[in-house]
C-alpha cells in the first residue's frame, strides 16, 4: 500500500506550485480552522486562487476518501462568489483519482 499523504503535505505542495506559477499566498488555514485552506493572489494582477486541500484519511482511507471528497466539494461550493477574477480548486493526493473518475461526472 502506498504511503498516505497528510493534508499539510498536500497544502505545502500546492504552495510550492503557486509560487512557481507567480502567485503570492495570502492565507493558509490550519487543520482546525473553518474556510478554504489556501488563498493566493497572482503577483501584479487581480487574479486569485481559493483552494480547499484534503489529504488521505489516516483511519480506514479506502472508506473515508469519499466523505473527505464530499466535504471538499461542499467547502468550495459554499465559498463561490461571482468574482470574475477568482479561480476555485480542490487539491487532493493521487490516491483519490479512481474515486473521482467513478463518482464525479
């Protein structure tokens, strides 16, 4: 079985990617804080990213990935606004790939 990736690991990889893509991280939420996990602004523009990150569940990962995915989708849907300069994303480990292919249209 491949190693399980924590939410903190996923967030750190996303933050690295954002930096390479020219974004400055505005805020990062902790595991116990409500709201989207990462907010970033593209340097010298008004473009923003709002990102919800999920890691692998530490207990019973095969059964618990689906509730984690539903939670991430709910978090994003609650935060969507009509702001035309904001992109929304969910960051997940590769271990969610089969689940997403089966469950997300």
